[in-house]
């Protein structure tokens, strides 16, 4: 079997940008980071749901309550049991990353088993009833697809437990150029919104654009898309893997430096050797063929009735739209008609 073709970006000798997020030992996990990731790089899964403990028990009376002051809408209970319903925010705003507006409890889907109270990290759920005599060891996993992660940090910003460590690809600053902002029409243009991979742009209460700098990866796409030059992105550093010793190592270092400085080193052409001039033989003179004046006169006479006809738009339309034979018949008919009217 032939070796599987590898992407050169995965090979060790090639440096790459470091842009990644990884959960640490504080991660529960919960379900807040997954929906805020702009590239869908995060997947959260749990080992158990309420359905693993059997169907809902009938005729169980009880009471369930949720302390909304304690609840941070982490979503663990909703992932475990269908009785909890998270209500999405009608409009996502990068300044308010928590994606849910509130959480509701559907008591028709609850038999007051009490398992949810044990998995709430904030102890915000209270249940009264007949508990299930089952031991719940809820475990979860949080996986980050490194090929999709851009290092924007939205997952870390929304996390209530500081459980995600993020490495951004660039160091630097993004700023709005105040003198050019009057030309900006965020409702009509949306150029910066459309190209931003981190979804960190918003329109403020005064109808002006704004950016959450903590979520920006300094890629520069917005600055290039802005037709009124109202955005400036500057980089002071690039995070990348080690540049291995290789024949092309210096070129890689120059390329990485150019990402930060914007200046690309030009090749040294001082020692370049110009090729000698090549003697090219002169081209042979083109001889104009003999033109018989009597034959030319006869040709002009034959074309005389046709030339005025060809200048008419209708005839030109016939030539361009009709098949050759049909066009020829129609044009000859017009010529004969014109000749008859002239006589």
C-alpha cells in the first residue's frame, strides 16, 4: 500500500503559526464554549444522559427550582436532561458572549429524580421528590480541532472557570482611525463583518462600528476590506513553531519577519549577470502582391450596391442572427427590391 499523501504543513521541518485553544485541569466540561466558537472547532460530549437511567417514572410528585442568581447558563443540565431548555439569544453580540438568554424547566419532562442537582457546578438546582437510587458519575470531554481553531479566545472569554488556555497567532494592536470613521457606513457596507473569521465586530448604540479587541487575531482582513481606510492593524510579534535547520530556513525567517513588519526582504541582484545581446537577422521585406487596376475597378462596381445595404442596422442584424443561407436570401431580396425601386 502506498504511503498516504501528507500535507506539507503537517511536516515537522516546516514552521507554522501557533493558534490554538486547549482545556486545562479546571475544565468540567460545560457547554458554553462550543456554541461561541466562530469556526466550530470545539466539540463537547458527555458519557451519560437522563435516558441512560430508564424512562420517566409515572405519577411521581415533587418540586424542582432553579436559583437564577447562581446559574451561569453553563448548559450541563440541558445536555443531560431534556427537561431543561436553554433559550438562545435573538441576536449574537461579541460583547456578550454567553449565547443563551435564559433557561426554562419543562416539568412535563421531569420526574424529580434529582440527578441534575448533583451535576450543577453552581449548586443552583434544588429538587424535592423521590430520588433515583443511582450513582451518577457524569464525565465529559472537550476536543478542539486544531485545523479549525484560529486562536480568537472567545472560548476562554466566555468560560466561567478559566478552564481554557489560548495561544493567539499574533501580537499587536487593532484600532479605528477616527478621522476616517465619518465615511464608514456599517449598515450598508459590512465589509469588516463579512471577512472577520473571529466575528468580533459589532454596531454600537450610536450606529458606529466597534471591535472587541480581545477576540481579534490581527489577521488584517478587515483593514484590507475597509474601503474608507478606517481600520489599522499593526503586528509586533508572530507566534510560530520552531524553524528547523534546513536549506530554506532563512527564507522562512524572512517570511515570518515580513508578517510582523510588513516589509519583505528583496533578493540581492548586485551580482546578477546580464546575458549577451543576441544578433537577430533582419526580417525579410514583405512584398505587396500585384493588384490589377481593371479587376479592382470591376470589384468596386460589383460591391457598390451592397455597401450601403450593409450599413443598415436591420441588415447587420440579419447577418448576425440568421443562418448563412437564410441571411443571403433575405439580403438578395432587399437588394433586388432596392434596385427595382431605383429604376
